[in-house]
C-alpha cells in the first residue's frame, strides 16, 4: 500500500501509483472527505462541460458573435491609442 509523508507546510505528495489509478494529472483538483471513522477519502473532481457552461452562461443575456466582440475590442483599442 502506497504511503506518503506530510511536510511541515501540511503538503502531501500523492504517490504515482495512486495518481495513475485515479487518472490524476498536473493541475487536477481533488477533494478529501473525512468519514465518521476518521478516515480520509480522496476523490478527483472532474468538471463536466455542463458544469462549466452553467457558470459561464447568464440567462437573459443575448449571445454575442465573435465579429461583435472584435468590433468592440477594435473600438476600445482605437480610443486607447489615439
């Protein structure tokens, strides 16, 4: 069974065997759940496309095309550098 050590800063390195089993990559997020038996469960947090969309999408706002965005940026740049 893989073991690890807690550093003085409270950091832990997840052993390669565990990262591989959980399909964890650099930058991935995990959550640690402490059970009533004082055991810790490490669970990867996987973002689904729907979760991200819900955060980005604001109901009631109209969509804007790339062309419209570029026009606004172009106008702002023209004002800034005049």
